[in-house]
């Protein structure tokens, strides 16, 4: 993108794109959030990718042919500030040493993810049927009945997004959320993305910066804790 392209022009372009999408009758709601309503300077904890991956589980198997470790039964995986809880977690590692984990739930409890944001007392947490963590890109994709929350400390809810697929880009503090039938319900028969964003003027909001705006994203990359 040309550096001379102003934010105002970008906002107008996104608004125009949104209007065209509505006129075209798109049925899937797709939104992009620059980390909800917070300043985009605090990224995911940068030291996490260099920390060892520790896993506890009821069982473990190693598939030498596929070069994959499979953990099952009340799995808890930690890597720095990252926590993944699931019924099953598959772990692989590429030749460069980057680690990848896929957490999947098979029962009523959804898989769970949490990561601290760098430089602030805030956490990103989420639940979904499947959670994919890409250690190379610091990218987390939550698939099927996905919810992502921004917490101040570990208890104060600041923002929340529901969707079929939610992708959290920890390097850039950026989200994409996609609609789907798996999140359809009373009052939302088409399964549209839904978000609750705390106002910047609210007493609980700890940071300064421009408020996030919902805008169509050109692409997708990619209940409670147990």
C-alpha cells in the first residue's frame, strides 16, 4: 500500500467496500478488528515463541512417520504465557524449530486458549471446538463456535467477539472473524459475527488510542475454560 494513502482515505475505501458487499447480498459476515478498542502498540507476549512447550495429559503417543506428538485426556499445554487446554493436542515442529499445536475438543467442553499481551496487564483468551497455534507466525485460529475475549488482568472483561472462525494475529494485534451456521441461534439465524466493544471513555479501559471500527477484511488467515 502506498505510504501516502491516508487513514481517512483508507476508512472511506473500507466504508465503500462494506456498502458494495451489502448490495451484493453477501451472507457471511466478515469483520476485522485491530485488537478491539485498544491501541495497536501492545502485541502478544514477544518472548513466548522462545519458551519451551510443556504439556500434561493422560496419554501420549508419537507418530514417527508423521513426526507428530499426540496428547489426549485433559491436556494442558503451556508455552510462556500461552495456555491451551483441550481433550486432544497434536504437536509438530518444523526444521527451523518453530512449534505448532492443534487443540481439539470432543465433548461438551470447548478447547481453551489464553495469551498475555506484551507490556500491559491484559490477556487474550478464547474458546472453540478447535484451536490452532502457529508458533512461527504467532497466529492463533479458533474454529467452530469461537469466542475471543480481551481481559484486563485475568477477570475484567473488556471486549468479546463471537463467530464461526476467529483468527488472532499476535504479531500485529489484529483479528478477523467470520460468520457461520455453527453460531446461529435465536435472533441470529444466519450466524452473523457479534461483538461487544467497551467504549474508550469507559472507566475500565486502560489504554489510549483510536477506537476500533468494524470493517470488512479482504481475507481470512488461516464454554468456558475446563
